[in-house]
């Protein structure tokens, strides 16, 4: 497959995944099509060497694995971690505000989005709805394909300093989304719209988690279609690369794992986040199902390694002073190895050397990133997961512009190279 075709697959994956719950569902569809079997945490597991499986926790975190030809006690795990959530806006539980003639919807800021990028976009809602179904509670995914809401900018005539001072928005008072003209007979328009879309009684709806998303599809751009643009590249691009790497990887002695977590953008501290027990439980359960020895889990972990994959900050030609001059990740020049000796990233000399060797052996270009010493450094799921499991790890990512914007940009060639590097990692012994 060439780079542009693979990039189009990424864009389709993102367009089908406007929320973490949709991202998990899309991932599971790809896994099932590739022959992976779904497991349930509340049922016994019967695992066969060489077979592929996946587990979903609370609809938005997924762990998939292909057992090796040897047990993990003998060959360990090769783990790739990423996250299904992206920063943005979430609808409040009681969102409706009647402001003079207008019906607007209140939002809560999720993570650290660039708020100004949400203005003047064709926005809609997608997520998960919980409702009463006879004598139990059910949930359903929902996605409004059509533009439903909007956050219009204030005219420059009423905000003369906007180009000098930047657009600053108060999330409480200036970011409620316009839904419609007020209608006194419809006090809960969102509940009505959700009920109509799901074909259920509005009174059956008990709760929802609805993300605001941009309805504009992803696209390739540039004179040679060498770039791509879409929402949620951070971090669905790494989820997609990991997913396709697992599906395409060769059978190996080691057990190959991808762990795609929700809640990274808000700290990962949840039952399904990277700082929870999901991955540790799954790995221990795999080992105990295949080997009853009390020491088996410790032996398996001691033979394992993890790759934490999250998008990287590309060098921006209009802001050259934001990078260290010797560590400038360039779009379409290969995967980025992220290094921070204060352990904001997990890469050390040995894991860095492993990834460099894999790239060189497979003729994949690579780059190295260290933050400017006078700027604070972000972090990933890598440090908390490595610390929890006790496995060596490294942090990598594809370079991108406009991270945390509603419309992000990256390189077409980088995405294929990242997938190839991940495949080589999963195949490594």
C-alpha cells in the first residue's frame, strides 16, 4: 500500500470516530474483520497460542493482543500504548439555556483544546447515551452527521483588538453553542433530538456523554497531497497506526499487544485510563490463563518492552524559536523519538537504541526531539504505564502541526512510516 492510500484509511478511521466511544467501536470493527475474538472481563478466558483477541472496558478503552507461538513466560510482551480521547468540548447534563430569542447549549471543556478553533465551524454532537430499557439500563452510540450547533465569532467591529490580543473566550459565558431560535414548547431540545435519533422515549433517557465534533471530513492537501488534515490526529493517528501494525504483524514468539486508553487528555486517572489497572489486569490474566506458576507474571514482565505512541510537535516555519535548533521534527521526515531526562517521556539509551536499530534495519527515517530547555515539556501515558508495569519503554510519535486544534495537520508519509516502525517493533524478539 502506498502512503496516500494509507493516509486515506486514517482519515476514514477518524471520520468514523468522532468520540472516544466511536473510536473504540471502529477499532473493534477492524479487529473483528481481521479475525480477532472479543473477550469479556466478567467471563472465563480460553486462550490459544497464535490467536488474536480483544477486550473493551466501558466502551472507550480497548486492549487487543495476538498470542505468540510461545507463552509470555518464555517470550514476554511487545506492547504499544496510545489513547482514544482528544481535547475538546463536552455537552453538559442540563445544557439548554434560553437567552432572549435564542436556545443555546452549555459545554464543559475537556482537556486542553485551542478554544478559538471551535468558533465558526460546522459542529455537531456524538457520543454515548444511557437509557432505561425495560428492567435494565442500556447504552447506545449516537452521532448526528449533520451540522447541529455553532459558536459564531463576534464581529471585528465589536472586538477591535482581536487581531492584536488574540481571541480569548470565557468557556462559561462565550462558548455556549447556538442550537436554534427559542421555542417555548420545547424546553429540552437535545433530549428530544437524541430520542428521535435512537427511536426511544425521551423519558427513558437517563444520562449522556456527548462530545462536540467538526463535521468537515478529513482531507489530503498540498500540491502533491503530501499533507493531511483532520480533527483528533492527536491521538487517533497513533491508534490507527498501532491497530494496523497489530493486524499486519507476523506471528512471533512474543505476545503482541496494543492498549488504547481513554482519559489521557485529563490525566488518565480512571478505571479505564492508563493510570488504572486495565492493562496490568489483562497482561496478568493472559499469563495466568496459560501458566499457573506463581512466578510466571513476573517472568513475563521482565521479558517485555513497551512503545508509548503519541503525536509529536513538528517544527513550525513561522515560529522557529519554539524548538531547540538541533531537535526540530520535520513533517514527512519520519517518526519522532521523544526524549526527556526528567521522565516526562520514558525513552532511555537502550530503548532509543532499539527503535533506531529497527528503523535503520527497515530503512525507515527517524528523528529525535528534545524540548527547549526553557520551555515546559508535555507528557504521555508512557511514564505512568511503565512505572505501573515495571517494563522498559520509549516514547515516539508522528510530527504534527496545530496540536489540540479542532483541525490538525500532519504528513502523509509519516503515517505509513510509523505503522511500519510499529510493525517492526511488534515483530521484534
